[in-house]
C-alpha cells in the first residue's frame, strides 16, 4: 500500500511513454532511472522550497514580533525587507568559522549536519497533497517521530561538544526537554492512529474530510483535547518559546549554540524553522484534515464532470488545490507558533518538567484510552454523525 | 515492482544526501570567502569575558538520568502500542475489538501504575523536596549555631 510521487505520475500516459522511449534509447529498463530522476527532482524542489520557507520564517518571525511590539522590523533589504534572510545568509557565509580550542572537533562539526539531515529526512513523509507526497511510508508516523528526534541528538551533541559551560547546560536541558515532550506527542498522535486505523499519513488524511466537522480535531472531545496536547508538546520539541529553555538567552547566553559561528549556527536556525513547518504540517495532517479540500474538489472529479475539462487537467488542478489547502493550514499554525512566542514569557525548567509529566502525559494517556473506547463503543463515528443519527431516529419515530 | 523497498525509501536517502551536500557545500564555499585568523582568545570558550575555569565536561545533575530513565520506559511502551493502534480499527470491524481494547487498557494500566509510582516517589519533581523531622531541624540549627 505504499504510494509515492512516482506512483502518482505513473497513472499518466506521458510518463509511461517517456519511460519506454528512454528505455529504447539507453538499451535497458529505465523504470528505476526515471523513478530516481523524479525523486531527485521532487526532493530538490521540496528542499529548496523548505529552505525558502525557513528563510522567510525568520523574516516572518521578525516582522510579526515587530508588529506585536509596535516596531518596524526589517525594512531595508528588498521590498518590505523581504530579502533580509538572503542578506543574513551572505553575512553568515562570510563570517569566520571558529571552533573552540578544547572542543570535540568531530562532534562539533557533525552536530549541525545531523540537525539538518534529521529535518530533511522528516520532509519525506509530509503529505503536501494526495499525489505530491515524496514517499507515503506505511509506517509514516513512526518514521517521522524517529527521524525528528535526530534533531534532539544534534542539539545535545552541539551543547556537549562545545566544551563551554553555557552550551553544556543548554544541551542537557534540550535533551531532557525533547525526550520528555516526545511522550505526550507520541501518545496524542497514537489516539489519531487508533481512529484512522493506519500509520501512513495518507490513511490519516483520507479518514478525514474537507469540512471542519469532518476533521479529527472535532471528531470527539478526546481528539479536541489531544490536538492541544500535541501542539504544546510539538512547541516544546522544536524548542520554540515559551519552551526555548535550551537557548534561553537571558540566562544561558545562547544555550547549545553559544560557540557556533557563521553558517554552522545558520544551519541550526534553518533546521529549527523547517522543523516548525514540518511539525505544523503534521498537526494539520493529523488533526485539521491535511490536504482535504471542501466538496471533494481535491480529486478533480467534480471539475471534470461539471466543467468538462480533460481528466488530466482536472486531476492536476485538484492536486494544486490540495497543496493550497495543506499549505494554508500549515502556515496558519506557523503564524500561531510565532504569535505564541512573542506573547508568553519563558517557563522555568521545573515548571517545564511539571507541565510535561504531571499534566500533559496523564492527559494524553486519558485521551488515548478515551479514543480507544470511543472507537469500540461508537464504531469510530464522530460526534456529528452520532447527533445526526439521533436526529434521524427521532424524526423516524414520528 | 520487483523490489518495492528500494522504490519507497529512495527519497529518504536522497533528502538526507541533500542535507549533507547543503552543509558541506556551504561550509566549503564559505571557506573561499571568509577570513581565517584564529588566536588563542578567540578560540577559548565563552565565559562572560573571564578566563575559562576548568572543563565543561564535569558531572552533571543526576535528575537528567532519572528523566531519561522514565522517558525510556514510556517511549518503549509507546512504540509497542503503535502496532496495536494501527490494527485496532480492522479488528473492530470484524468484531474482535473487545480483545484489543482489553489488552490496550491492560497495557495502559501498567503505564499508569508506573507514572503513579514515579509520582509518589517524587521522581517527577524537578526539585525534590524532603520533609525534615523536628529533630533534624534542631540538629541543623545546632550546626549553624556552633
């Protein structure tokens, strides 16, 4: 049941024709070569768009914070300061690369690499649309949780290898925070897995519908609480304020990346902003209907039937609508993440642990039990379906 | 497809390779542009402008170990629940949901007992508080006075 972007493309005639022509020209079966090329191109696009999203994320962060604090924000480089992130990138590349004398040089160089590799790896299963998902692994959720914790390892390594006391404190805090909040995040996404009956992201999204009342967030009371548990946990896992204790600049100078200069620091920052996008995307896919468009416009059948478009065009317009729906939901969550950062003060480290272990984890366990019992008792129907049944039963009784 | 695994996991390898290329490429490219004149002060770890005292690789608080131990228990149990969660709906459709629900609840009961135990032991508190007896308080006061 694994589907990838290649299996989406292979339903079109042009793709098959291209493979056969290439096979004849090269003299061997070019299926895998074409698959590789498609994957390569798609990955290239995704990586570049995500780097752009990360860069514009820093810009959005500064602009929104300026808005909240009644300042101007960056407004000199490019129109409205839009090219500020490029200027920052140039600056970072041209900065001297300093490795502390007593640092563990190998781990120090590996840490930013690991952060970026972990984040890029988690992009593989983000469902942009029903066709444009790089690979829809049948263990997608599990894979994502595993790969994204590479970033936690990278943060700890970065803090540990610097051999600076601030970095060490930040790295230790980061490690304990990320592993703690992984528990409520895993448990609240497990509740959705139980309702959807599968681990792949397409299963999660296809089990929902386009309209808000078909989303899992409004499926039953437990998933409604579960969304907030997931979102709070995800904020902590990506080290976003109010949980940015690993880099708390008022107490730890700059936390785990105190000793990092130039582009190495830039990769940590880029990884953080892309990870926020990925986490928001997962929240959108699991709880907010993902790429689903209202009235099933996403499949393109409606367009084909009413406007008499050729199926190939209708289907691709549907895909674009799906990508639009997914990206809109994700960016709204992204905005909320930034909004939260500039609204709430930072937690203290003991409050952080109390919140995770004494509040979020028991609530997440309760939600998990609640969803399992709900599925068993009501055959996985949502509150609205049950209500409509009640209405139907009473009207039928007349 | 003869070997579907290759097909499905290819993008992951490609994406991770992109990550490596991005980091290594940017650092190598930057090498052409950036200055490099290290000196001893520049290479010393930041300690608010003071001479760094000792190494940062020293003992750290045992609380971190406790947190990681609790995490391992919960994460392994969470990982073990994934297969059950994935097939729950299918079992429910063929009318075997009660078996899975029972085993899931039993499993979660063990988890809940574990968290209650940790809570009672005070391992979930970041700052552990001890209640001193009156005698101990007197003893401590005695030490201070003498």
